């Protein structure tokens, strides 16, 4: 055997022995390969400490904003069902009903929508109009309704002022009307209805 072959054989034996020492032999007793799996998804944690999704949580009333915020807060402190958006919707409907009843001379309908002082003024105006034969002003379009003030007095009587902008017509003439209507309701009464308490011309 040549010296070159002897050297190559020695190198091969050395390499095989090193691989054996590093890798070892598989005997079947090795632990199985570790399997990695993703941890179950966790619900995002809330910084405000609110309950997790699906748990009961208290109803949180949104903070009021605008010039009438303090007054609306006072009303909501007694009447938890008070909501400005719902109130404005109701006020718009009340405006339409009251203007319509006044134009029709419907005194019975007005009795359920306005307080005694306003009713007295309206009834007198209807009588004067019927006597003169003048055409009533009817609602053409209600352009805007927004709360401008609110309050609660010591007797728990709530009042909310709403600014209305509308267009009225008697068939020949079109008039722009800007008024502030004040609605009132006793917060200690079981009656949820609001009555028109005052009408003022807006500047």
C-alpha cells in the first residue's frame, strides 16, 4: 500500500470518529422533537379596567357638551333616560304638531301640548284670526332645532330651551321664523311628556 493511501485512510478514520463523537448514534431513546405551538389568543387588555367582552358592565352616559351642558347634566342626574338627541327629535315633532294645531284652530289638541298660559294666548289669537278671516300661517319647512339652554329648579321642574328656525306661509307670503321655545316637565311626575311653557322671538 502506498504512503498516500495510508495517509488518506487515516484522515478518513479521524473524520468519521469526530462526527461520531459530535452527533452520537440514534438509539430510539432520544426525546421527541419539541413541537412549538402558538399560545391561545388573548383578549386585549383594557387600560380603563372595564370588564371583558361578554361580562355585564354598567351603562355609561356620555358627557354633555355645548352651552346647555350643565343644565342637561342636572336633568340627567334626576332623569337617567334624558338624552339630548331624543329630546330634540321630540321637540321637532312637538313644534310641527303645535304649529299645525294652531293653524287649524284645534284648541283640544293644543291643550295636550302647551301649558295654561300659552294656551290662553293661542286661543285668543285663534279667535281673533277667525273673526278677521285671515289665513293662518302654516309650516312649510323646519330648518333647524337645537338646544340652547337647560335648567332644573328647586321643585325639580326641568326646563329646556330650543331654538327653532322655520319657514311659514299663509299661501301668499313666506315668512322666516326664528323663535326660542321653552319646554318644561316635572321630574318628580310619572308623566314623561313635556309641555310648551314659553315662546320668545329669537334675535
